[in-house]
C-alpha cells in the first residue's frame, strides 16, 4: 500500500539520515526482551508477526487467541511518557504519527472483532518494570476466558 504521506522529507543532517536508516520494524530491543521474558516464564509456542492473525501482531499465541504488540514510545506516541515531537518537518511528522495511531487502532479493532485478546506493551513500561508487564501478560494468557462465552 503506498504511503498516504508521499515521500519522506530529506534528512536534516547525515547523522539524522544514519539514525533513521537504523530503525527496525521487527526484532527490536523491546521485542527481544519481552520474548526472552516470555520464554523464561514458561510461555513458548508463540508466533512472530503471524500473518494469519489480523494486523500481524508482534507476538501471537494462536491457540489462546492472544495478540501482543510491543510499541516503541516514539513511533506509536506513548501517552505514558509523551515523547517530544521532531523540531523540523513538523507537519510531515505530525501526519506520520497520526497515521501510525490510526493504523494501530484498526489492527486492534480487527483482532478484537475476530475474537482475540490484545495486549499493548509500551517500550517505557518494559524498561521501567518488566516484571509488572509480564504479570499483566500472564493474566491474559492464563485467563479461562472465551470470547464466545456469555457472561450472564
């Protein structure tokens, strides 16, 4: 799908260009850390960027219908740590971040509609208290919740 933004603005310096080239979409440090924690806690068997799940979650437990997104605070605009906006090309970056947020919401809605439980893990949460993040995920993974069951 072509970008709704058009071409990216030119980098303001060689250092900025190098930094932007180094950004990864998969296997980021927070993702690798969470996967390490999940394995150590006895939760292997997940799928990475599973194409059969709507939105291709970063980590998917298909049997339990649990999808986990590991969001970088800067790119996904974390409301917990509120990262600063870039100082140059503000219009471009504002629109870019707005589209990222819209895409995240669409992915989550598609998963929920398909009966999945979705967990969003923020980069800053993982850095601040990874054990708390793991407890939250364990609660979702271990729940005997079935989206098709009625709660009456």
